[in-house]
């Protein structure tokens, strides 16, 4: 009712802003309005009131238990907070997915299994002549009880020459599968070779023959092997 006194929570008072009919926009509000904002006089138009105006409105209404004035500013803040939380959650999910895919990648897992095979004495690597390599203990060799000489452990999966590692493809694949047990590599030997190349784990390939395997003379015989950096298996 226009002109009539309002009674709120037992307080009899008049709030001029509520008695003057439709809310009019000030010149400052009009200047700050965006191109897509509602037109003045529209029932959907709202402006975020300054802190001083909000304080005066609260004083007029009095201390009403459970009453909270909510406006478009509150909704905007909630939407921004929800958007920030969503972006943070998506970023964390992306990191977890990347870690999962890396751990489940057959090429990465193949290298990890060979590391474990060397560390547990299930496989070893020899030098180019098939003899004890430098740093034999990290390549799957054990010192003899007499303290003189070394004994190879497990299956020979390849050869090391300086920073280069040459893996016998079929034997190294079989060694990894045996160590994997029930959680075997989900790809075959041929596919695994190409996955190693795609992951950048191969030090070189035979470009001329367009083959992943390279030819090297090892233990006096020509062989076709996978060429990796030795640092891929040991540190």
C-alpha cells in the first residue's frame, strides 16, 4: 500500500526506498551498466548497493533473527566460488589421469619390470663380449663367495657398452612378462617395440631399413636388438 506505514518485526517505521514505487537508477549506476544489462525500470534490473547503503537498510530493518538479505551480488559470488572449485577439481583430475596413463603405459611398465628383474636377481646384462660389465652389481651380477670374480643372476637380457644398452627383444620381453605375473603387459612383442619408440625410450632405430631394431655385433655375432640408453634401466 502506497503511503502506508510498514511494520516489520514489531518496529514501526518507514523505509523511503520502499515507499517510492519502482526503483530508479542513479546516473552512476547507468554509467557503469554493461551493454547487455537490463534496461532501467525493468523488474529484472538490480544493482549491487554500496556497503553504506546496505548498512543503512540493515539498520532500518533492525535485528531480525534468521533474516539475511540476498541479492544478485551474493549469487555472483557463489557462482564465482563454484567456478573456481570446479576448475581446481578438473586440474587435479587431469594430473591424476596423466599419472595413471603413464603408470599403465606398456612401454614405461616394460622398462620398470626390467629394472625390477635386475634388482631382484632374475636377469642380468653382460658387456659386448658377454663378460662381466663395469658396475656389475647394478647389472644383475653377484660377487662370488671367495670375493674374486662375479656370477650372473637370472636370464641374460642384453648387453651394455658405456652409456648404450642393447636388449635382446624376445628374451627381455619374456623376462618382463614373467615378472609381471597375473598383470601381464597388454600388448605383444611387436607392438611393444613401437610403443617404446613412441615414448622416446629408444636411443636409435634403423632408419635405412625403416625398422625399430638395430644391427650390432655382440659376443662376436651380428644381432638385431633394441637400443636404449643405459640410464633407462639403472641410475
